[in-house]
C-alpha cells in the first residue's frame, strides 16, 4: 500500500462520524473545517485547493460570509487555517486559496508567514451579457473605483522553516548533496546537466528553487548520491518534487480566463467552474494525490479531483451542501453517501438555517 492510500485511510478514520461519504476515492465531512482539519495527520495531503467565504462580499446566502464584523477578525480566522494548511500539506505539496480582490494583498502577506507565495492569479470571467453580474447593469458614472471584475487565487508552496524563500525540494537537494559529499559541479557532471539548458537548468538552479529536474534527471541524481554510499535511500520523484505542469496550449500565465458557472436550479452561490478547478489540479498534482478542500460548497473541487484520478477530501459546514456534495461525489466515485443519524455527534454550532435532520441510523464510515 503506498503512502497516499495509507494517508487517505488515516484521514478517513480521523474524520470518523463527521463523514457523509466515505468512499475509496472521496471523503465528504460535515462540520467546521477548522476543527476537522485539526484531526488530520501532518503532511498527509498533496494539494489544498480551497475557497473560503470572501467576507468582503457579504453574501447572506453563503455561510460565514457575514460572520466577521472586522476585517481583522476574518484575517485572524484565516491565519488559523493557514497554520493548519501548512501542517497538513506535504513538503512537495501545493496550495491555492480563492479570495476577493480587495482582501488579496492582506491574505498574501498572511500566507507568506507559512508559505512561499508563487503566484497571485487573476481570474477574469468572459461572461456573456446578462450573465456578468452587475457589470453590464450598473451605472458606470457612479463608480468610485475600478469595477472589480476579477477574483484572485493565491498559489503557494510550503516554506522551508527558517528560510521562507527556498522551496522544500531545493532545500532537500542541497542537504542530500552535502550529505553525499558531492559538490554541485560534480553532481551536475554526474547527471549530464552541466552547462546545458536541460529542462530549465542544472544543480545550482534546482538548489535555488528556480526550476526542477525532470524525472530522468532525478533518477540520475538518486543514482549519483546513493552511489557515494553516504546516502541510504531517496524518496520517489512524486514524493520529492513539487509538480508543476503548464502547457503552452492552456492557461500558463497568471491571468486565467474561465466563464462563471451559469445559473441553474440548485447552483451554489459561489460555485467555481469545473474547467478552472481541473486546470489547477492537473497542473499541480500527480494522479493518486490527495486533494483537500476545507470550504467545499457544491463539491466542485472534489468532483474535479475524482474526475482527474485524485483522491478527494471535502469539508463543508452547511448540512444541506454537505449532503449535496456527498450525493454528487458519491455518483461519480461509485460510493454510497452516509445517512445522518439523529444521535450522531455533530461538529456544527447551532445554526438556525440548518435544515432538520432525518431520524436515520448512522452508518459506519467506510461501509
Ligand atoms: C465560497 S463557498 C465555496 C464554493 C465552492 N468552491 C464551490 O465551487 O461550490 C464557501 C463555502 O464554505 C462553507 N463554509 C463556511 N464556513 C465554513 C467552515 N467553518 N467550515 C466548513 N465550511 C465552511 C460555506 O458553507 C460555503 O459553502
């Protein structure tokens, strides 16, 4: 059993009675994700792709969007998540967080305490007239700032403790090379990456985090350092490098153009487009990786993850949406949603908007 499967099973066990879906490829937990994530083992997920309430949009239809009077309270809340996100993310993992344009800068500064912020993606929506929110309808002369036509997605990798600007792989390579007694020059020669433009650069570039070795180059690195006899084992490529696959045919810049989800019966008020989520997941994770979304809404991230052959962990506080996610993700991952029993211990605070639960027995997670 590989460590991803082990981690997935361990997460499934830790989420226990909060689970509304406990399949082999997807878990859906209902509850406050700050409490739920604290139960997760450290370094157990490879990708965090999440979309918290934006706070500044003040949408009553989204749980938590109007909960904070002060921006500072919201930021303090997100800071608690940032700490947990950093803890549960594998060292070669990736992190995306959606946010509103007016809070993006403050969130970026906040995330920089735990992560290397790599991109500040601007998501712009080429929506047809009539489907572009207030953009077409509003009185332009009344504007007092540029109309916010974009949302932001902060993209980051975990930072190395004590050196926030070195990527974990860069740090790892430098340490392992030193342990092996090889100079950067000797290692570059041993793998044939010296003085060539070779998948972006040689050892010194990899050690400063400018780019990464290809799979083939990495296996040569392993052979060279193991060959010294001073290093006894090396992690697999998937466990060492942070994957990043951009394609010239797709969106490779930090401006992403994806239309919003068109209104439909049962749409989540903040539902993100599947194509955008698939683009993010495909570029930054390996098949089989665990993808975590702490604010799952309609379950769009989990659906995209399962579709791309990843393992999905979705958390959602609103019982209605948690059920929707379990139903939707259950369908695509061939697993049965778990009925919620009246006696189950819920992690939810009392919420007037929460629908009454049916009196059904709680099935054991995983069955
Ligand atoms: C911006 S929406 C996410 C929409 C989602 N990305 C989608 O595509 O459907 C935020 C979601 O977070 C949920 N939420 C708010 N506070 C939460 C908390 N403490 N724990 C878990 N979920 C929470 C809300 O109920 C809402 O569904």
